[in-house]
């Protein structure tokens, strides 16, 4: 079962389109890459090549 990470200030921002965009801070707290091609992925995942740098 996945651990639930509480969302705190600085973990995301709202885009002009109204979507929540998680920051690098949140991804590091989560502790792993979800391989979804997140905008602020600190793990270096590239969705186009399906690999991590």
C-alpha cells in the first residue's frame, strides 16, 4: 500500500488553466518517480524516451 503524503504549502501551485502542479519539493517528499512525465520531476524521468537520466 502506498504511503499517504500530506500536502503542505509549497508542494504545488495552480496553473493558469486551474490544474494543480506538484513541485520538486513534493516529489522529493514522496520519494519515488511515478513515471508520468511530471513537469518538476527531480528524478530525471523523460516520458519521450521512457528512461531516467
